[in-house]
């Protein structure tokens, strides 16, 4: 669709209506604080943090520990389905058509040894959301970096045997700062994943530096990188991302709140885009980091001076970089073209 828009900024309402996908978001980061309090009370589990500072985190390790506590409250199929439905609902409220939702089984104590049941419970919530006309969501099942090669192989065996239609990818996440160089350990498992027809997405370039991004590409065959921003530390890695057209899932608020960069002025989003890296905009852990997908797009506009053309470009990137089916992507492209056409009309192009 030809671009004929002369306006210099989008309103919040336009940001909401903009068709988009989210490709880097964790189910573990989607707990509403009020819901947490209700579940903790009904489960007679004490909250170890002060209520008025519940979402104040002292770095990544503190944040990940809190995630484990939150997941420990989800002991029933009903709670897991409710959590999943609520994410799809918030995604739709932010103009999201689709998401690749990451979850890591190691965080969920009540579901250990019951991964098939866990996937079914999440699927129940997401199917209910789709039946209500909300966004579609695929699942990326994640390894923790501290796991062994044998555990990774076991997970791949399980997923390839299960062939659940909701599962679209194998992921890896966790604290890169304490497990550098884990790529080689999981290379065989990720190679088997690719041969089995599942996609591969890797957390890298958050706290590991550019070398983590390079390993994710060369050792794990990543189809997409979660974060990836520290690639900027090595021009050769930036060139590798651009040459192979591997998208990265940038999470601006997360990068600032968790200390990857001290302020937006030092964040490399603009430089990565200018270097030809395919960038997408995401929330990472929206509820716990107190952000929304629309808020992240507004940060692009307010802090990085993205033009409406830039905003539409990263939204198009998100749809193309998602692991949705080819048929679904064609539908999303048509919705984007219709949205741009309506914007052209609003701006006086009557052709």
C-alpha cells in the first residue's frame, strides 16, 4: 500500500488501532498485581514484598525470583487458563492481532512433570479468547539456560511427539549474565527442533553482549532473537543480523527498568534500524514491568522520534517476524493495508 500520510505523529488512539503482533512476551510476566493478591490470599501464601513496592525490582535476578513466586500461585487449570485468556484480552485491547507467547516450564512448580496438561490448560484459555474474537496466540516453550543438554533433548523429544498445534517454537531464556557460552550445550537440541518443523527463538544480547547474539545465530540457528540489542557492541554481529535478516524482539521499557541501558538516549534501537536490522517492538513482561504494547510504540515516537512511517514499519515487521501461519500472515497484511488506506483517506488522499 502506497504511503501518503503527511502527519508527523500518531495519537494514542491511532497507536491502538494500528495492526500489530507481539513476538517477545512471557506468560510469567502477565500477572495482574490485584489478581496475585487474591490468589495469594486464597492459597494462604504470604507475599514477601511490600504491597506498595511489589513491582520494584533490584535488577534481573530479583525480577526472576519474583516470577517464580508468581508462578507458584498458579496451581489449577482454571487459574492458568484465566491468566492466558487475560493476556489475549490485553493484547487485543492494544491492537494486537497475534502473539508468540513464551513460557518456561521450570518456573511453574505445580506443573512440573505435567507439561502436556500445562499446555492444554494454556490452550484452553487461548481458545476461549479466540472464540470471543480476541487475538490469536502461539506458544514458544522455553528452556532455562541452566538446564543440561540432556534436559534440552528430552524437551525436544516431548514437543515433537506431542505435536500440539498451539506450540510454534522452542525458546531459551534465563539470566545470560551467569550462564554465558550455553549455546554449544543446546546446539544439538535446537538443530533437531528445526528439522522437526518448529521455529527457534533465543534470548540473547540482553546481558550476554554481542557474542550471545552471534552464538544464537551460528550455534542455535535462531529464526528470531529475543532482545538482541547488545549486538550493537560488535559491528560484525550487527552485519550478520542484517545480512541474514534475522528479526530481533526489542523491549524498551524492560531494557531500561532492568538495567541493560541506563536511559533511552543510550539505547541502540535507532542505530540497529539504521544498520538494516529488522526490529520489532514488544513488552517482555507487561504487567510486572507496568507497560503495554501501545506504551512501547509511544516510547518509540516520544523518545526515538519515530515518524508515522517508522511506526508502521516496525508494526509490519512484527507481523512478518511472527510465527503465525502463512495464511494468517496474509490476512494480517491485508488488515495493515486497509489501515494504511484509511489513514491516507483521513489525511486527504481521495484517490
